[in-house]
């Protein structure tokens, strides 16, 4: 499909005209094999030519329902008109100056928006970067500088990025860390609250006490610069901590002079039914990292936090050539305005009601579905060997492949590779969402019924 073939209007419907992947996608995959490094993976080798709302159109003309949003990036939908207009207008004016050389208003405006929408009423400031990993790395830099301490506490099943420091922060070895060491020092890992795999009676505060006891005995409270956590873990399996876990960690940080850092890169910008997942429990982080859904598909990330902490870093200590690129900033301003105008947090809650109801019904029919979890438009189910909690990544992969073949994009995740996650665009229509869930249900029943 060439640029002139791209339709000006893309119907919000699933349509298959070839097998998945089709002949043009297969031809491009052959070209890729000779040109792209093997270390770059792809879940579904279908090459996309256009997108709109919650539908992707591939080079063969197939229209796929997108329940992945590019891993929670296109929450406002693919090619959202106001974002496209903002990008086109800005790129026609100028595409880059480097904010550290000659600044521009849109960078300031994005920071103002972040300081407003992130949790907490006190004075906050922000700094902009390119990716989630870069934001996390800078949050650690800020925490260490502001506290004068070095130790960083992270959690089992965590995912924080692929740079050297963020690989050290990430829990899973393969494929993220294997063979890439040595890693950055002064990173300590403790158990997270994982209700499905914790002892049945363990509450959130009890799980926090388990983690905090290890921090105090093995790290030392006075050595901790920050405790870094995803309020709902992403790549680790959409693990939702038991109520009270996050609040207990935040209270401990306050009492011991450590900083509580919320990695809201996957959970932020209305994805979980609030602007940020921490708000569900009324937790106010000292620092928040954001990326993914911030700019409607353009690369942008940020660290936002209490002004006295952020401003503890010396002038010139934060920045980067492309950080807060003006085109990405313009996209972010349009995306955030749309989130507010269309109440996409409310839309996420409605999506969650539909998805979780369907997944619970599916669980009732299949004892291989060990757990249903999530919040808002960030939902998942974990597959196990029936009657056990032993992970079943083979069934997970088979269900994902069956959905892809039927024209529905879903993603897997989890430390054990046995979780199917759903991250639809927050603008998806209910009829299209239900059709995507029908395909998922049929694929799950077919695979699990044959085992």
C-alpha cells in the first residue's frame, strides 16, 4: 500500500481480505531479515500502512482491531485528528532547536500541564526527555542528588527499561538483561504484592512489611535514595498490588527520608480510570515518571516532582538534545486536551467494566485461567496448568497467535510469559471492543478446550 492508497476514512471495523500476515507483509518481512538486526523482536509481523481510532490497516488491506495501543501509547487513538493537526502545524514552523540552546513555549506548556495533572497539590516542576527508560534513569539521578544517598529499591516482576541502569532495575532476565551485564550497582530488589501468588491471607500492608523488613535489614533505611515502583506492573504481568501496599511504602519513605518514585509510564494518562494509577489509593509520589500515552504516539517522556527535590539538581545536570522536542510537545498538548475534553479516564473505567465482565465469564468456563486482574483499560488474565499455579506460556502464545490470525492485536506479558494483556485505545467504541473480545473468547475456548 502506497501513500496514495491510504484511505482518508478508516471504518472502525475488522476486515480480513488475506491471511494474516498477507503477501505484502511477508515480502516486507523478507526484506527485514536482511536489513534489521535480529535482536529487534516483533510480536505480529503485519506491516501497518494506516490507522484510525482503534483500527490498524496493513499493507494488504486487512483492518485489525487494536487491543494493544502500541503498548499503551495511542490512548487517544491512532492518527487522532487534533494530534495530527498539532504535529503538522508545528513541523511546518520548526522541528528542533534544542530547549537547552533556544527554548520554546510548548515545552513550558507541557510542563505546566504535567505539574497540574500529576498527583499532589504542592509546588511541582518537570523536565522532559525522550523515552520511559530515560525518564526513569533521570528520576534515579534526581533522587540520588537530592538525598545524597545511592541505594535504589525496586521490586520483583518490575520492568523499567533497557538502558544499562534500567536493565539493573528491571527484574526479568530474558530477553531484557541476558548477556548485557555488568549492570549498575546499588540496586536492591524486594518482593512486590502479587495477590494471586502471595499467601492467600496476605494483605497489602503485610506484603509491604515483608518488603520493608528486607530493605531495613539488607540495605539500611538511611542508605535508600528512593523506592521505585510501577503502581500496576506492566511487562511483569499487570500485577495489581493489594490495597494498602503502595500507601505503606510511601509512608515508610516519608518517615525515613527516602523518595517514593512512581513509574507511571504504562499506567498514566487515564489508562487505569484515573489520570494516574497512584490516585486510586490517594498516594502522592515525590517523583512521577511518564511517557507512552503522553503524546498520542510521538516520543516524549517526563519526570515531574516536588519542586524542592527536582530543583536540587545543579543547572545543566538534566537535559538532552532531543528531550522535549517541539513536535512531540505540540502532540502532547493536543492529546492532554483531548483526554480532558472527552473524559478519557471515565472512558477507561467503562472499558474496564466491559472487559473484566467478559474475562470473568471466560474464567468461569476454563479453570486454566488462574487470575483476572486490572483496572480501567489495563486488564489481563493469567494462564496456568489447571488445578495449579504453574504458568502455561504455551497456551498463552497459542491464544495470542489465534487472535492475531483472526485480526485482533493482543499482547502477552509476565515474568513467566503466561499473561495476556489488553490495552485498547481509550476511544474504542463499545461494539468494536465487544467484537475484539468475542475473538479473544473464541480463541481462548478453542485453545484451552483442545488441551
